[in-house]
C-alpha cells in the first residue's frame, strides 16, 4: 500500500514534467489558420446520399469517410465538439450515441500530429529539470526522473504523419514496456488518453482556434483523467522505463495542459482524482455455500462444557436437546471441522450488535446474498401463484431454556404483536393500546389490496401466510435482522410465547401486569412489553426474567462497559461430523470509549473477529494493512451489491419552503449537484480507494443492472462547467457577487441543509467543498437524528447508504416510496401504507408544488417518474424473480433511478458498515468473500485454531496461518 502511494506521487511529478514538454514542443504559430470546412454540410450531404432503409452501420461508414476526407487537410478551427454536434444534428436520430462516437473518433484520427522538428530540446531540458528539482516525492531519485525525461526529450525525432499513426506508435511502445501487465483494453485506454493529450497540445499552439479548443478540453478533461487513473500503475511503469519516444510520455500531458491554463490547486486535484486501485467486486463465484448437501450424520457429539453440565445433572443428555435426527440442522464450515473451546473477544463501541448472535432466523440469506439457508425453519414452500407461503419447523427444536419451539411462538408473534394494534386491543375489550401499527407492515402487506397476510397454524410445526394477490417480495431480504431480539423495536418473525405472554395484556394477570408497569415506571403495558423482550433495553432484567434464545448463544450478562454471551446448549445445529454447534464457548464484548479506540484495539490484535469497527472508519485501511502482521490479523472485504453505499436522498414531498421544494423536485437541479461531486476524491479520501465511483446502480451481476452507461451518466466525470451552465439556465445566478447563487424570490442566497451522522461527516465536508464550486452553499451539522426527520417529512436532504441487495424488491432498496417513511417521498409512502387515509393523495398538478406534476400522479411527482416506479414495483412484486418481464421492469426502474437522481449516488461497493472484516489469523471458518448484508452471522462454525483462544492465552499467535488483506475485486495484499 505504501509502495502504491509512492508511485502515485511519482506519476503526479511526471505528469507535470511531461506537460511542459508537450506544451513547448507544439510551440506557437503566426500562420493564418486554414478556413474551417462546413462539417454540418458535409455530414448532411453524406446522410442524404444514403439509400432508404440503410443500416446504422452503413450510415456510419458513409459519414465517417466523408468527414475524414474533408478534415484530413483542414484541422484548424474544427474540434471534437464541432464534429459530434454536426453528426448528431445531421443524422436526425438515426445513429446511436456509440455510432456518433465512432464517427467522431475516426474523423479526429486523421488530423495531423505535431511536428517534432519544432522542439527546442535544450529549453525543454532546462524547464523539466527545474520542475523535477521543485517537487521530488520522498523515496524517488530526482536524477532517475531527470534521466528518464531527458531520454524522452531526446527521442522526439520520431514523428507521425497522422494522429492515427501516433496512436499506433504509442500503443506499440506501451505494449513493449508493459509486457503482459496491461490488457488490450487498458492499452487502448492509455492510447485514448495520449491522443487527447496531443490534441490539446496541438490545438493550444494554434492561436486562431484557441476558443474552440477550450470548449473541447472542458468536455474531455475528466475522461482523460479517468483513463489515466484506470491504468495508474502501468502508466507509471511505462513512463519510468521507456525511452523510445516522446509520444509515449505525452500520455500524461493533458493534466499538465490544464495546469498551465487553470489554477495550480485545480490541476493538483485533477492529478489525485482518479485513483481507484481495487475496482468493482467480482460479484460472481467464490462465495461459500452454507447449504449442506451431503449425508446427514447419524451420531452426535457435544462440547466439553455441555458434557460437564450433563454429568452434573444440570442438563439433559444431548439427544434430548437436539431436534429429531432427520431435522437437525447441518452447517458446513468454510475451512475445517472446528475444535471446541475458547472465548471470542470483540471490542465494539456499540454493544447493541452483540445481540445479533442470539438471533435465530427462520431462514437466512446465503453468503452470495441470493440463495437461502434454512435455520430455525427446516424449509419453506410457496404456491405456484405466489400467494401462499408454508413454513416447516424442526420437530423437537427448543429454546435455550429447554421449552419447545413451535408454531405457537409464531402465531403469538403475528397475531398478538405484529397485528395487535390499538383497534385490536379495543376490540378485545382491553386498554386500546396496541403493539403493532394501524396498517400491516410493508412486507406482510398485499402489494395490490394492501391487506395483511393471513396467518394460519397447520400443526405444531407447520404454519402458513396467505396473500390476496401474488407476492414474491414477502421473503426478499426480510429474514436478516427480524428474529426474537427485534420484537421490542418493530415487527419480528417470532419470539418465545412462554416468556413474552407474562408481559402482554391478553395473557398476564391484570394486577400483576399493573404492578410491573408501576414498578418499572413505564407509561403503559406496551412500553413494559417492548422493554422486556429487548436485551439492549432491559439488559440484566431480561436475563434474570429468563428470556430465551434460539440462536447459537444466549446472553450471560449485559453491563454498561461489557457484555457476554455463552453457548446455547439446546442449539439445533451440528457440523457434518455431528458435533453440536457452536464450537466457541462464549463471546465477550469490551465496550470502547469511541470508534477510534475500538480501531486501535483491533489493530493491536485485541479483537478476534470484528465486522463493524474498521468499516465505519475506512480511511484507516492503509494503516490496518501496514500493521496486520504485527497484530496477527487478516482483513476481508464484504461489500453488498446494491450500488448505493453513500447517497444523497432528496425528499420530493417536502414543501415548507416552496422555492427550495421546487429545486428539490427539479431534475436538472439534482443533475447539477451530481456533476459537481468529485466522487473519486470521496473514494480515495474517505474509503481508501476500495469503493467504486458511480450513480446508484446495482452491481452488473444483478438481472436488474441497466448497463454501463447508467453508472456514470450525469455523474462522472466531475463537470463543474456543465453544472454551472445548467444552474445558469435555471435562472439561478449570483446577483450580488458573493460567489453564491441567489434565490428567485429575493430571499438571499440559495442554501441547502442536512444533518449528518458522525460517520458521514468526512463525506459532508467534501460535498460542501464541491457544491461551493458551483455557487451552492451546503450547510450541515452532525446530527444522528436527522434521518428520522426526513422520514417524517420534516426535513428534505439526507446522506445515507441504501443498505440492501442487488434485488430491487428486497428490503432496504428504496427505488420507490412504496411504504411510509421512504426518504424520497415519505408522504406518498404514507398514503399507500394507510390505504389513502393519510399522506399525499395522487391529485395531479398543484400550483403549490412546482414544477407542476402531470395529471394522474402526486403533486410532488414533477416528471411522473415516481408513479412509474411505484407502478413498476407493484407489477414486479407479483412476478417470480426470474420472470423475463420482472427483469425487464427491474432494468427500466434502474435506468429511471440513475437519471432522476432522487437518490443521488456517489460511491458503491465499499463495505461501509459491517463490510470490512478484521479477524485474528487463528480464528477460523470466516469466509474471505461474503455479501455485507448478512453481518457475518454464520458464526456458529467459527473456531479457534486447536481450540486455543486469545483471551485466556495472551500473546497467542497463529502457528499455521499468515496475514493477508483480501478485497472483493480479487486483489490480495500480503505483508
């Protein structure tokens, strides 16, 4: 990592030096510029000569030949922008964007290259030496760089007749130097960058065409920078080693040309912008499959800890604790059959996540984020029409206290928690205070009628849900975090009826319940209930009251500064050899004073497995890599594939300030903000380059992926000039000269505000700087509660991650405001959730909501695309995942999301929040690749090398495994 950063510094220096070479080499010319040909007429004539019904390819060839011929001897005054505009206008829509680009590229190739004979070599060497002496990065020899540059200058006698010839020379030179280090595609990217650099230098020497050149440079600048970045290491190598021709060195001249024309600070920013060393996650293959397909074991073993309790008479024998043999859950370990024993150490600032290890899910997403693994339920079927879902529990499965886990636990949860609202309580003749919402939770709600799924018990171990309409979203990403520990803070799948009924008004003795409410100083019985079924709320009280677990561990104690879990001796899972899981005896979390302290502890090897700490401060990745051998740990990268790790969300239904609301609903305003964002800088500075700069677009392996174009459209490259042009066109100008654009209503500067959770402050700081460049003030302050205000329609702009999967119908993918609280339209979601009783109705255009919406949609839907997304989402919810129509709908939705930018994406695939894993090398069965969305919850198979932990054995190190950092792009770094 240190070496990569050093190379980046070297490239920055060489870019500046070579820029001097090319700009002087081209010289200036006092000759009168040749007359500019009428490109539009040439193209129009070529298009008109095409026979009726000709293909795009035929049109392309004719136009390309005509333009190339006309431009061969007439380079002056003609820019790429001129040619592209003429092609677009003359072809009248018959050519695609790709066809137009190929015509322009072919035409430009025929322009002449610079004449080497005009170069003053002595002057060049002097200037280059001054540049090198002024800024030599640490560890790089100035003499080495001088020798390289002087050799390049001395080789400028090799010329090229046309720019096409120049491209060929550069490609050949690069391939000779780089060998097999570059793919053909990477070579082509470098060639393209070289051509653009030379174009800039040549045109700069022609005083008569300077104005046209400036416009062309602005259009191609960021594309060249991005091209250089994609091949950073190889470009550096080529520049340092080759002495064949000055054309090779000219690859980097574009950035230096801008430095000569713009402020030095902007040039420096352009140099550091395009570092993206790790690339996209692979997305396919390499994921461990937790579904066991082999023969089930017929004999079973238990841990020494459990065996000792059996010997003491405190536990029944193992076969009385497990489900019936054919229903036992078999979990294959990723590395090896583990050894029993040891205590797993964690050093999290937030102890809340420890409870997840007690959360036994009915089913759980596999490591690939697509398939499912049976957990508490041994299986689930759905009817062919997608209306009925039937679940099968493990016969003989038990809670950690030894009571049976049956359909009654699920019935109680759905009928008496999830569906037990105020009306249900009143109908039962009780308090009128319920636990559930007035309308069904979104996933349990029919996508067409809005009615809740009907729950039915079939037998002690079988139950079902029935919808009015087909609903293929019911189990799309809903199984991850809604086990028993979630029942105190929202809907959940199940909880222990035996435990929870003592706090429920329908089942508890009224006098006893009233006493518990009074003793605990709760507002009413619902607050008591929510507290007593949540470990993080009631702490030790839950443990003393006997709250059971269905996961691999159960809570042992929960204190302010630390918490502990111990093995669940009744856990229903075993490994392929029949060893009851988990392998590890317990987990202990030491609460850290801050995330910074937790990071330092983990870096010292004091955490055995942590999926949260480093992923919340990813700028520390280089330091973690540097120290991983010392701390005897490895780093794994587990990003999700949703494509929206850090996005800006614009609330379309907020209208307290009508002018500001108008701009939030104006697509061009959102596009201008998007173009102002330096996504590469965010990636490099905040995420150490492990992310991927793009719009909010799902990973390319998703069937809903809309295509490469939509990753970057109106987003990359950063384009301050175009953003300013858009805002000027909207009438937003700086009327008082203070550098900020003014409101149209005379209310002063146009400012936007957001509250930012602490972990997102670095992103907010960079956005503030970017928006200032286009005259928009972003005001922000650290505020962890701001997101809740957006969901209540009290605020309008938020920064958050999508936190979902690449399935657009999975929970957490906010492509459409189909439920209450969705940030891009909370009042629309409220209307749909409440059955039209609350929120914003689809009444069409309303003069209070500008721009005016079309007929038949919501007043806040300025383009009608929110209605399109909602209609599409509803249609797709009724189709199986692999239905061709659903795939078509998903791609169309992805295109609209990328274009509209209700969710303005910046960075994807970082692994932010629970996606960067730090694990001790002796802590085994942790997969190198996994989808972040699952929190690493297949932890029942984690084990210590030889059963020797690090908590009871200070200074312990792995005797067989060494440190490495494995990234989702496939890159592995070792000390």
